[in-house]
C-alpha cells in the first residue's frame, strides 16, 4: 500500500501556505552534540572495510516539501539538506529543478515516484498523455488496447521505432498516475429478475391516475467538477477530494419539467459564491462529506411540497432505496406520493441512471472542455471554481432535451403506459457536441 503523503503536501494541495518555522530547528540540527572528532586521529588501514554511501532518493512529494522548506528566509541550503538526510549538492540540484518538479506535481505525476524515467518513447508518451486528456474531456471511452493503438499511431506519425507493449502501458500509467475504475452507471450487479417483475407487475398500478407531467424521478450523483467525471480512466491522488460535489436531479416523464438542481458541497460558505445564495441558478447546501443527506433531502422535498400545495397539484415521485430517502418522510408530505424502486435495480429501473445523468455530465464535460480552449492543456481544468461549476451545471441541465428524458423513462420500463408526444429512443449522448479539438 502507498505510504501516506506528508502533511505539508496535503496543505499544498489545499492551497495553504504551510508554516516552515524560523530556521532555528534547522540550525540546531547543524550543531552536533558532544565533542567533534579530530579528523587527524582517524586511522586508515588497508584491511579496513570500506563503507559505501548510497545517495538517498527523495520522492516527488518530498521534493515538493523540500522546495517549500527552502522558501523560509532563515533556512540555509545545508540545514534543509540535513533535515531531509541528503547532501547539500543534491538539495541544490532539487532547488534548481524547482519549475520542473512543480510542473510534474501539477500534472498529477505519481507523488511516490523517486526517479523520473522518460520511458522508451519520450515524445510519443508526452503526445499520448495530451491526447488522453483531450479524449477524457470529450467523454471518449478509453481502454488499454485503445491507448496502445493510439501510441503506435503517434509513433508512426513521428517516424519513431516504438512498440506499445502491455508492460510499457503499465509503466506509462504509473508515471502519469492513471488507473481504470468502474464508474457510475455500470450495472453488472443489478438484479435483472426483480427489475423485470417489478416493471410488469407493480409499475402499471403505480402509474395509474398520474399524467406523464406529474410522474417524476429524483436521484443523486457525484461530480468532480474540476475533472472529467463518469469515464473509466481517472487520474489518481488526493487532489480531487475537495473538488467533489453531489448533485440532486429531478425530472418528469414528459421531459417538460426539470427541477432546479441541488448542489451539495463541503463548505458552508465557499468564498467564490455570492453572499446571497438565492442569486445562484441552482440551490446550494453543504454537508460534511458533500453528500445529499436525509436531512437535506427532506428539506428539499418539503419545500417542493409547499410549492405544489400552492399550485393545487399532486405528483408521483420515484426514488431509489437509500438512507438519504427515508420512507417516514411520506407522513409529512401532502402533495407528493413517494414510490421506491426495488433494491439493487436502480441502474435498470431508474430513468436518471439509464441515461439522464450521463447526458447531463456529457454536456457538462463539453462545456468544461470549451472553457479550457484554445487547446486543452494540463492543469487548465484546475482553474475552474465552484461558482463556474454551478453555472456550467445549470447550463448543462438546460441542454438535456425532453426527448432524451422521455427515452430514458421508456428504457427504464415506463413504456407500458404511453402518452402522446413521445419521441423515438435516443442514445444518451446523441445531442452532446464534441469539443472542436476532437473533430
């Protein structure tokens, strides 16, 4: 298992300026305790065993920590070198490589890496990483074979001899801190039998008495708003944890009404947001883990219930089984009838999970990529603030078409009671534009 990052590195990631001290502790390390041995009294012998000194290699995270320590006006090069257990010359070389080290850190290089090995195709690897970021931004499905094929193509274009082997790909992913994960929306664990039984035997009776305009589905999804969420590959490291928000989406079966998004972050009052949160195009709330808690969901549902009471309207709201959706909430609702999907079937039976959320994130990724133009560069997405993300989310939600919503409800089994105006099925990302640099 990877060793934990130094506290100073975590502070750097949070944008804090760590306290390094006044240098007294460093100078104290320079003054040896006790009498200093006289070099002239050392005896040399041809029979003595030579002691080999192996140079200590610092990880990327430790080199960033060392650079921060060097910024203290009272810290000398020798004192910092001694603090990290390396020679003065080695500390000097690290200091002179400051720009490259910080560039590696910003581009998500492996923080535990000690030596930077360029690999057997330096230019090809750099070009592949740039293409990888662009493809991720546009929502392309990526895999190991696709990356190897693209590397071979780039090598052929540059006229270089290069072979993209499995071993090379493994090392390339390690150098760039990339891992392939299962993402939201994959459904090998869903209970297909229960889903089919529920759709055919239970759903029709639930829908009876409600028009398509009054049948809703609400659900939550996580969003790394500074990255490119929802795809198989991801950049590793702790840099993303603070950039995560949860988004509560709600839409009706007709696709004519998409409720205002609820965005949940960690901070109670993010500095980038206005003092009056009512001025935002979305509702904003906070929780310790940036999750939609039962309390937040209850407040959201009760507010909507009051609106429906004023409009003298009743709706049917479908929800997934979750601790955030307590069944006892029904007793407090007068104009919202709750209905729950069977356990372990949400990826099949919940319309939001059959394509609506994917469509929302596809539009969001396209907007983020467009904001990073001209030319997506490593680190450009990191300039995005929560305020930017809020407005981009609102814009992306407005781009989710009624036909897309209708198609996802039908895919989830709501086709048993058709209504006038339904359009043909559409792929979830059919209407998401590709960024210009991916054309």
